[in-house]
C-alpha cells in the first residue's frame, strides 16, 4: 500500500516537472520567434523610412522620382504589420474592450480568457487555411514597377502572421489550462 502511494506521488512529481519543462521550452521557442519578428519589423521600419526619404529627395531635389518607392514601402508595411500583430497580441498591447473582464469576478476571468483565445485561434486558423492557397495563386502576378517581386511574396505575410498569432494563442490557452490544473490539484 505504501509503495503504491509512493509511486503515485512520484508520478505526480514527474508530471509536474514535465509540465514545467514543457512550459519553459514553449516559452523559450516563442520568445525566440518574437525576437526574430521584432528584428524583422525594425528592418522593415528602417527600410520604409529610408525609401520614403530617398523618394522625397529624388522627387523634389533631383526632380527625378523613384517610381517603385510606393510599391516597395507598401510591401514592407504589410510585412511589418503582420509580423508585429502577433507580438502585440502576446504582449497584450492590442486595442481591447476590457469593460466586461474588469466587471467579472476573478474566478470567471480565466474562462473568458480561454474563450477569447479559442475564438482568435479559430479566426487565425481560417485565415491561414484560406491565405495559403491565395498566396500560391497570386505568385503569377507581378508588381507593375517591381517586376522581380510577385504579389505572392507580399500576400505570404498574411498566413505567416496569422500562423504566428495562432502559436501565441496556443501559448495563452496552455497557460490558462495550466492555471486550471494548478487550482485543481
């Protein structure tokens, strides 16, 4: 009898250690993805600023406009926004209506957070599901002034950005479920 209880106790400890290690690994991987996305967003922002500055200088000082400046800045802006949105979600810096969560009692808030994350995960999944074929179909279209860039490269930011958003939703769902597990036992 004592040996059986001891085995159950050790299994619970092993389960807790595995859960903590899984949580650390998940957090580490998603932190790295966030860092890469932040660096890419910074590169996009610097590139947009540089191209726009050059476009203004060429148009008004040299009186010879850069014809591709608008297209490349639009391309970079799309990538920057769709890489930054998952980061904003993870850091909880998106615009949100928090009237209801603030009025709810504390025990109900994790359930609302779970439902919220599940809805966003579903929307992100739908966008990735339909975004990939759209991206593939648009690989035949080229930008008018940038013939070496295809529209598919720009549209590829949509499924990638929402895939990353889905990863961060899964992280939040796992964290909420772990709090439920921690409260139970």
